[in-house]
C-alpha cells in the first residue's frame, strides 16, 4: 500500500489531508498524520488505525484543523519545486 491508496479514506474525514497525502507531499504529510495518530509511519498503519480505533477519525480531523497552514505550505512547496 502507498500513500495515494489511503487518500480516499483520509479524504472522507479530513479532505485537505486526503488531497495532500495523495500528492507529491504525501510522504511528509503521511509522517505528520502517523505522528498525530500515534502509529508507525506507513500507509498500512494509518489505514488500520482508521479502521480499528474509534478515536482515530477525531484525531485526524483535529490534526487537519490544527495544522491546515502547515499542510498547505508543504503541498505548495513541493509544487513550486516541480514547476
């Protein structure tokens, strides 16, 4: 599984995070999400947490609210480098 494989699941809970994790900044955003959820930094660990931990969706939504500026910054930095 890779980061783009879980963007839909994440996007249903936190749309900005789902978009960013499925894009070029996916690795950075994935690291931030795994840290927020307290799981290993892998798409599989995040997907498992979202399926099994009833608090994971709340943590993910809070992560998006608390880090919106940083998430956008990382996404735009990657785009600037690619252009």
